[in-house]
């Protein structure tokens, strides 16, 4: 599973995403540095490419991926 957590998310604090990723065995966290509640498919290539690769090929991103 891939979890995306945004540092400036007004609805879900970043640390909540970190905790969720830690609770799911094998989960990988993508840290999105920015503002807003959703980021996938919003034009940020770092996030979009990593998530699309996971959904299509089932290849998770490297642990610790940080998209700025």
C-alpha cells in the first residue's frame, strides 16, 4: 500500500499519515511537501509518477520518497 501525506494538509495532519503508514505492514509513505488535502493526479509529477507506477506495475516507490 502507498500512503501519501502532505505537510500542509488542513484536513489531515501530516503526522496522521505517517502513523497510518507505520500501522500497515509493508506500506510505503510518500511525503508531499506543500499545501492542500489531495495531491494525486493534480499535476505534481513526483507523486503522480510514483503512484501510477504502483497502480499499474505494483512497484512501490522507494521508502522515504519526498516530493517537493
